[in-house]
C-alpha cells in the first residue's frame, strides 16, 4: 500500500483507515473473518440490533436490480443482549473499532439499548432512525425532524461517553432539515445514506418480487444520490459524516470524502466481493498518493463546486 497516512477521526474515534463496512451487509463479521484479518478495516458496523430478537420479514426478501439490490430483510437479529454476550467478544479479538447499529419502536427502546451497549464498551453507536423496510417505528422517526431529535436526545442521555451517530434516511424532501434537527439534539456524527425505498414487479405473475412489496435499494445505482446528500449535509451542519451508498471502488470513496465525509462504508459490494473494503482501501490510498497527498484526511471536504 502507498505511503499515505490513512488515519481519520470520526466523532473523536481514531480509525486506522477511512473504510468501514456498513450495517446489515457484514453480519457480525464471522463469515468475512475467514477471508482476512478484520483488523484491516477502519471499523465494523455490526448488523442492526433491536431490543429483543427478531426473525425478520418473510421471503422472498432480497432481489437484484440493475446496479444494485432491493432488500426487505426486516432487521433479523438475535437482540442486543445476545450481541453483547456472544458477538461483541468475538469482534474484540480484532484490532478494529466496533460500531453498534440499533433500531427501536419507541424512544425508550433506543435508550435501553444505548445504555447496554455503552456499558459493554462499543466504540460508537449508530442510531438507525430510518429503516425503510420495517413497518413499526423507523421510517417515521427518520422523516420527521421533531421525532428524529427526540430519539437523538434519548440516545445521547443513555450512551454515556460513547459517541452517538445518527443514520439519516434519503426518503425525505430535504435531508438537511433532519440533519439540523439531530445536530441540534446533540448527535456526535451522522451516517448517510440509508437505502432508498424501491419496488420491482414480476410482469408475469403481476406480483412484487419482494413479499413485503417494497424494500430498500442499495448498490452502485444510488452512489450519485448519496454523494449529493453527503455534500448537502456537510454544508448544513458541522458534524463528522460516515458516507455510504454504492461505494465499490476507491474513487467512489474519494468522491464521498471530497463531498465532506470523514470516512466511508462499503455495503452491497460485499455480496459480490468479500474483499471489497480491502480493495477500496488500497485503491483510495493509491489515489491519494497519486495526487501527492500525505494524509487521506486531506480529501475531506475538498470538492470545488463550480
């Protein structure tokens, strides 16, 4: 790898490089750990957690689309207590920052989970207020500023010294309105974008291809939307951003950082190539070196609008 300092700061947490893996695409790291040392990553954002175990939505719940996938997995997970007991100790074997992602049906649930995870010693908590494929809770919190602010305040009150990063939904008229609301409520960082709500229909059966009818669109198709929203949010609030949405190459990661992201997350690309985040990291380092940069962090916010 080129001699470039890849370290970046995200809400006061130092990452050894800017490339993380996105929640919902990496499980709890066990499967990918068979391919490479998970300590090569900047951070692992674990599969989304709820207060209690969830079985998720009925299948079919994943479908390919041109340049991406639709999913309506529905937050299948073992619950926060099982994560703390079983999965977090596994992740702590590696020299990597651990981000816990949480979703709740009420502000109180978010508070309970933040308390448990803070006591367990995760490095950051990503508060998902914007899951587009779960009927209860998530979507409403992510699309209404006052509700987004309420959840953020509760999370901060229960997270102790652990930074709280709020994950924003792109399924809104103006994402900066939500960003300002959660920034005002005390968020330490923002992550964006979550998936775009989409749908596919089988023209022969005339039924949607997903059992839940609609799902979240991710993959390369959403990259331009994600870059635009990261740029808009970076102009609107003074908070570090974890940028995600269609990142599959080093140049994609560089776009996110130039738009204002401090770090990036690779998600859907993992399903086709488990080595994707390692490759993105190395390509990003090569790009930075090719531009004569000493530190990858020099890319952050470096876009030159016309």
